[in-house]
C-alpha cells in the first residue's frame, strides 16, 4: 500500500455527519501529497466560505497528525463546481436509499475505544470513569463493555439490574446517572457466570451490541475493549469506521512492550490512535509522598514510539481501591484523592482533543435544500 493510499484511508475516517459519508467517497479530497513530514491537501467544499470549514479542517489535521510521520498539514480549500456538487448529492441520495448505516451508532457520535495489551492495567476502570466523567460534563454518553468474557463494568458501577428489550425487540441500555450502559454482565444471570464462547461468537456479540441496542442520540460512545489484539479489536474497524483508540499501559517495560502490539494493530487496521494513558503511574500517599512502585517510563516510551501524546498519568492513592470495589466510581468519591484529580484532568483533555461533532455542515444544509425542492 502506497503512502497516498494510507493517507486516503485515514482521511476516509473524516465523516460528513449530515450526509453520512466520508470526505473521500464524497469526492471532497481532490489531491494529497506527502513531502517530508508535511501533508498537502486540496479540499473541495460545496461552498468556499462554508461555515463548517474550520471544523472540517481541524478534523483532517487532527486525524493526519496522529500518524507518526506527519507533523504538519496544509489544506488548500476550493469551491466545488456544479458537476462536483451534483455528484456529491447523487452519492448522498444513493447512500440514503441503501440505508448504508450498519449500526445504531450515529456517524456524528465520537467513538473512543480503550485498549491495552494485557489485563490488569486498569483499562475497565478508566473506561468507566471516562464515560461517567463525559456524562457529568453534560455530554450524552454511552458505555459499551466489549470485554465479553471478562466483563467488569457492572461491578465498577455497582449495577445489580438487568437490561430489557423494547417493543421493537431492541435491547435498552441500563441507565446509570444519565450514562447508558451495555455489558454482557447485564444479560447473564449473575457476574460469576462463565461465558464459554469462541472467537466468532465474540465478534458477533459486539455486532449485536452495536446493531440491536437502542443507543439513541449520543455524543460519545466509550468502548472497553478486551485485552490483546483478537476478534473484537479486528471487528471494531469494520463496524465503526469512526472509532479512535486510546492505549492504556503501566510504567513497566513489560506492559509497554505488550501495549505496543495494540498500537500496531490499530495502525494496521487504520484506527486512529488518540493517545496514551499511563495508569498506576506512581503511588501517592495522603501526605503527598510519591513512589514509583511499578517503575517508570513505559507510557513515555510508547507515546514516543508512535508519536502520540500522553493524555494522562494516573496515580494510585490511599483508600481509593477499597471505595471503588464497593461500586463507587472514582470520580464520584467524596474524597479528593490524587487519583480522582488526575482522572478529572484526563476527562477534560479528552473532551478538548475530541469535542462533539456539530450537527450541521454546509453540505448537509445543501442536502436539506435539495430535499425541500424535490417535494
């Protein structure tokens, strides 16, 4: 695969939320050149002074600079001619007829998958608190526990109930303090039940959670992935092309080396890497003393290897785990521990780096105009 093909593949993850297509298939990307660490793009918009121009440019820049060999992106915006605009509308109408959206997740939803190379690094805890934190900020958020075998989200949230189906036979997420939650643990009879499923059944379960669940209108979907690089991870890029990945590691060299495989899998599957979280970064006592009980440098090494930002370094602090084990999420604890403080900072960083997609684009408004004229 050529460098141009790789760039186009990543640009195809930038979607027009109103038309439901990506900017490559809609013919908006006219030219892509890669010179050194700079990518130059000719981008055609339906209107040159499109009010959504800034957002589209930012999204393109953000996606491409996630690549390790891209530092700057230069975008030359031109207006589409009549022929191009007609072609865009034809493609939009064709997609509408074919009902191309394969899941119940709207293309406007920000999908953030949380992955790790091995178990025991706190991935599920972080997924739970990130989802709940985004919900607390006022964003409509869903949390999908895709760790089908090793589900732990219900315990982390202290959920005892079970999910049910609506009149359309779609599963209805369990609602925890405005957060929509789906987990295999909310379907089995109890959390001690072992699921003896093979790989194909696992990826099929993920597909069911995306196609047969009434998620509704959500700004963010946080997906807690199982550890490793198996069927679930490979199905993710196929089912949710807008998904982005955060890799969780600990400071240990062994954990960092294993996490490298997850980052490499994402790169090969054209899943954009949003950044790295170093969990259990250090232990901090109630008096402020810090100890690197798991070593140091793992998160920095992983981030440097893939040219990614460190989104946060989350410490362990006294009393935190006992409260969490009782089903109280870390960010809902009354005591302001160092762990809670750093997780809150992490949530703000994620919301800033990946803000919700604005509903209306200029191409979307044109589509609406043509729709009205056709009536």
